[in-house]
């Protein structure tokens, strides 16, 4: 668009920024000046300012910060106040089992079970633009708001792959595994179910005690086999934030997606990691956007300067 400067792309060798501090928990109290959260580490108080933005299915005001609701707060670069707060954000990713007039039934994989997603008319049009095949057997990926009745879709996460879930295109035969691997990073879960730092990795070894899924397909991106508990380093190409994240789950669902992220330029096809909301937000991602172009370091070099969170 005229008048807008392009987002500068960050390369694997460019200067890197440490992750931003993130707090996840349940709202205890909120005012124009202070947000109080109950977190796994105890009560935490976060300063609010006139520049703090709130998301609750879209841009919202302080009324969205009701006691009892889940929240993810990212602090500003100076750590003094909240930069952004997401309220009741959730994501449902997986294979469509059934579609009703205003709902989807989705299989989220062996670790996550099934989800019944409310699909109101206001969201349906947006979802259909990027998910034209809302039919059983195809993949879906929707950003949602948690409600007492279950997740309610508000927009698509990324674009729907054209293939059926059972037949993902794997990497080219004999494809070399790069370090770093360039692809798409997304997020999964919500602040309640996945409150800490972690990643679902698409290529967890199924042999021995590594923790992988025996029926996980080869992902579109060529990745090395790792075990649960391994550490990967993820660089947000769009912002330059780099952080070390433990592999906490087998990303067998992520391996079925051969999509691209177009947040800054266009990433190669394939998801290289699904991050917990806190990890995704700390690395500069915006939950409502759904993805960022990423470099994933898995060896001894290249990303070793990732700083502690």
C-alpha cells in the first residue's frame, strides 16, 4: 500500500532480540492503571497504560477484563507496563469431523481430543475466505474466544491446505535438513490448558522413549527427529526475537499442514513448531494473526545466543 514502509526481514545472522516477558493467568481485578492476575507462580500485578491494547475476539476495552477470565499479558520492551493483553484467546486446529449449520466438530489429534466449535455468521464469512472446504476430512485452523459453552470461532488461523488431512505432502525425497530450518511457527491451546513455555514439534521420534506419535506423518518441512524435552531455538523473522523453547508435545497435527505464513514476506511451506501462547507472544507474535515466519535452530550452532526468558 502507498505510504507504508515494508517490514524489514530478519535473517538468521542478523542482530537478535531477547523474548519479551509474558504473564498468563486468571484475571482477579483490573483498572485503567493495574491488572491483577492469578498465575501458576502466584498473584502478579501488571501496570496498565494509555497505550495498552486489549483483545477479546477483536479490539476491546477494559470491560473485557472481567474477574475469572483467562488472560495473556505481554509487557512492553522496558518491562514497566503491559503492551498487549489477550482475553480468553484459544485456537482449535485439526481435522474436520462434521459441519453443522453454525458449528464444526474437529479432531485435534491424540493429545488434545475433540472440540465442538461454534461458528457464528460473523466469523463464517472470514473463515470461508481462507478455508473454502469446510468438509469432513479436510484440515481447519481457527482462532477462537473461550466461552462457558466452548470455543467460539472469530477468524481463521492460517489458510487451509488444499490436501486432505490423511494425505499431507511430505518433504521432497532425499531433502537435506538445514540448520536453521525456515518455515512457519504457529501457536496452540490457550492460557489455561497451556500456560507455560513450550512447543509441539512435528518430528518427535516415535522410537523408544522419545515420546513421538507412531502415526505422525512426515511434515512438509524437512526436520530432524528430536525427543520430548529437547530444546529448540526459534527466531521470529518478522521481529528478530529469539528464544529457546523446550519440546513438550509431539506435533503430529502440525505435521499435516503444508501452509505458508505471509506476515513478512512469504515463508517456505511447512510448520516447524506450534508454540504455547506464552512462547508465541513472547517472541513477538500476535495471537489473532496466527503465525510468524520463523527460523528453527536445532543443532549446536547458530542460535546458541538465545537468552533466558
